[in-house]
C-alpha cells in the first residue's frame, strides 16, 4: 500500500470513529459520504436537533488534492488535522483549506 492509500484509510477510520459516537441531544446521526473517484471524504450530521429543527451540515470534509490532505471543514473539538497527525500523516501533507492562504501554518523551513 502506498502512502496515499494509507492516508485514505486513516481518513476513513477517523470518519468511522466519529460516526459511532452518539449525540447527547436531539435525534442526530452522522453519515459518511465517501467519493473515491473524486477523493472526497465527508462526515455529515443529519436529523433533528433538541428543538425539532432539521439539521444537515458537514462535521468533517477532507479532499485529497495533488497528494495532500485538504481539511476543508473541521467541526470537531480536538481537530481532525491533529488526529491525522496522531495517526501518522506528516504535517507537510495536510493543508488547512478552511483558512485563508496567508493564515495557514507553513511547514518548517518553508519560504515565507
């Protein structure tokens, strides 16, 4: 398995782990949306909140673009980028796409 396939497996594992955790309020559940052709990975929260309103939003959205993992949305408390790092993905392969380019952390030694 090459590194990119390993990273894809890590992403899917993280999504599965989050999907298992039940919500404390409302009738909410997580749905994994995995598009292998487009290399797009989402975890959607769907259902009804504690007031009965319909809920449908991405908790996690990661795209694989040019060999890097682009975190497009991160609604987790711990941080999905940190989870990727904890699972063995090098920091220089992770892009925080939800931040403006001038605010993204630069890998060690990168030109300013």
